[in-house]
C-alpha cells in the first residue's frame, strides 16, 4: 500500500530509489517465520513491471551468495556494484568529524591506530569509535581527547560488538575448508604461505579456499619467490 501511494505521488518521469540496507535480514526474517517468502516475488515485480522504482540492495553479500530459493529471480536483472574501503582521507574525516561540531578530539597516534587496525573499513571504524566514545564518557575515564591507549583499550570490545562482520560475513559465510585456512593463517603471523594451508587441506582445496577468501576481501595475496603468501586485509579480522 505504501509503494502504491508513493507511485501515485511521482511526477511523470520521476523515479524513486528504495534502499534496503542490510538486505540479508529479509532472508533471515523469512526463515524465522516473521515475513512471508512472497516478499521476494513482490520485490521482483517492483523491479520488472516498469513502475517508477529502483531498488538498491545494500549489504555484505552479493545476491548470488544468498539462498537461491529466494534470490534467484533477481540474478538476471541486477547490476552488482562492489564498494571498497574508504580512502585514507575519508577514513580520517569519519573519525574526526562524524557529525558537525563533534566534541571529541584525537591524538594523531590514535587516528593512525584506528585506520591501521580497520584498514579504513567504514563499519569497523564506526564501531571502534562508538566504543571509544562510550569509554571516554565513563566517569572513571572521562575525557574529550582520545589517545592511542584508549584505542587499544576498546579493541577487544570492538571484536565482541562487530558480530555482523566477523561472526556473519567472515566466519558463518565461510565453508569448512575456508575456516581451516582462516584459523591457520591467523595463527601463523602477518604473512603466511599457501604451503601452511596445503599441508592440512591438499593443494587444490587450499587454493580454492584462499582464492574464495581473497575474492571476498578477507585475505590479500602476493607472490614471494614464486610462492603465494596471504594475510588478512583487516588486522582486526586476524585478531578476532
């Protein structure tokens, strides 16, 4: 009914952008019995009937990574746009000036540490800063200036409160072989060779697992003396 009313209000030639943030929640709510699965057929109709709407699905996954029973009708009619990390300058702006006249200031070392451990990932930056503000608002820590020691003090809390990224995207959306690779590489150090994973999984499976994790922007790879080596793109992921 809401969409019908919005469509009636559109002027000729106008289009309305409907953004579904964290769209994966739709599938989870259908599986939990909170929404009827016909929602997907309805959304497909919105995209294909020439009505004045454009749908934007924003989330951690592409549609072809979702359950095909629900999302398959959309595969041929969507364009995937991959969003990467923030630039260094945008990451620093998000930390320092998230809103106008933000009252908290930062030592430069604190900003550098946040950028480094998050690799300028916007969700993780905001979560680090959220926990940092809570810490500095505490009567025992009260301060309007964040130091690098404060950042270090909230990293463990950030790991606990970033489940949407770590629990869901990094871990739950990894298969058993990918989880083995993640665990081995996290324990090994900053850069570790494919041979470490190959010992446990065999070469072909190790290659498939690490390539998938690279494609999902969890790992990055390079070649050293003819051997593939890997590290976590986001240091917080390795810490988790």
